[in-house]
């Protein structure tokens, strides 16, 4: 029961997130995506140092 509840909240959060992203201009979306990819690269870099 707990697992399905957690999955439902994740799905709900994703729906909200996609709605927010859908309202963003494409430029903003690209910037956000670019920033996120830079951050993940930095995290990987720190892990493998």
C-alpha cells in the first residue's frame, strides 16, 4: 500500500512538473536542462576524482 501511494505521489509530482515546464518558454527550458546537465557532470566528475 505504501509503495503504490509513493508511486502515485511521484506521478502527481511529475504531472505538475510537466505542466510547469509546458508553460515555460523553450529558451527557459533549454537553459534549465543545460544547467541540470552541467550539475550532473560536476557530480560525476567529483565522484570519479
